[in-house]
C-alpha cells in the first residue's frame, strides 16, 4: 500500500465536469485533479452531487503515458441536456 501511494497517488481533488439527467435521475461526472507530473486515466461517475472519495481512483506518472494514436470517437448519448460522449480507441 505504501508503494502504491508513492508511485500511483490519489488525486488532490475533483472538478465537476458534467451533470446529466439520464432516465429521470441526475448523474455527476467528475474529473480527478492530479498532482504535478501525474495524470488520471479516466473520470468517475456518481449519482451524488458530493465529490467521490479521493481514494476512489489513482493517478499514474506522466512518463508512463503517451498520447493516443487516434482521436477519440464521438457518440451521441441522448442525455438531457445534450452532451456528446467521446470514447477512446480502447472503447473506454
């Protein structure tokens, strides 16, 4: 656990990236804010307006990442309000 915290730390906070109404309920999409020289590999979705716990996701060193070879693909979500969703080449 100590090694994980050193090499793959938790984010320092979250930004609310979007609030969507889906099937009559709201979902909240959170973007993790990484420390310097780290990056999150995704976002979190909750059904609460409260940010998720910091230990819900980890970040990775930037030196272990590289830009995607292809741009993300746009899909339509049918969400209210309309908001496009992009999927990466891995389908995530």
